[in-house]
């Protein structure tokens, strides 16, 4: 599968999770392209699946991710997954961020196969990163709607 990973990361935390995911997907035989949102848009037409990765900003996805998703004309026929990273517990912003990202993807016609999040200040951060990477890889393989 040809998979695009679209990431916005200010501090490098979200980028580090996206990079681990790209490595995992590549090791499973997928063609994977990691695209950082840094000003210029890029086309995602070539991808069969797209993973959107964003930090939590005030209980929402970063404005850069929201703006990018709003500019995409369509995600019709594509699988999608979403990853959020944040400093607070999931119930204090990450879950809401994922709901917002999922809603935006679905409004563009994507089939959202799953979501995952990582708490950056969590004592279990490395476990959460590993679980997020494994679950998103699994979501894309199965195509079934799931959440974590």
C-alpha cells in the first residue's frame, strides 16, 4: 500500500512518533512518505491511505492540520488514521482532538480506520508510542473502524 503520513510538529514530539510509524509501515512492505506541514501544500492523491499526526493545541488539532484538511478537496476512496500527541491525559484534550480530526477526514470522504494518541508526559510514553504505531499499522491492514 502507498501510505502518506502528514505531520505537523512544533517541538519534534509528534514528528518522532510519525517517524517511528513510517519505519514500521516500511518494514511491513508499504511505500511510505512522511510529509511535514511547513508552509507549502503537497498533493496526497497518490496515496491509498493517509495518516494525519498532530499535537493537541487547546483541546483541538493544531491549526496547521485543520487548515490543511480543510484545503484538501477530497479524501474519497482513501483509508485514513489519526494520531494526536499531547502533554495532558487523553480525556483532557487528546480524545477531543482525535474526534475533530476524524470528523474532518470523514467530511472529505475518507474511511477512518482508527485513531491513537500518546501522552508526552506519561510515565508510559514509550509503551503508548509502541502501541500507537502497532495499532495504526493494524488499522490500515484490517481497514475496520477501530479506536484506541
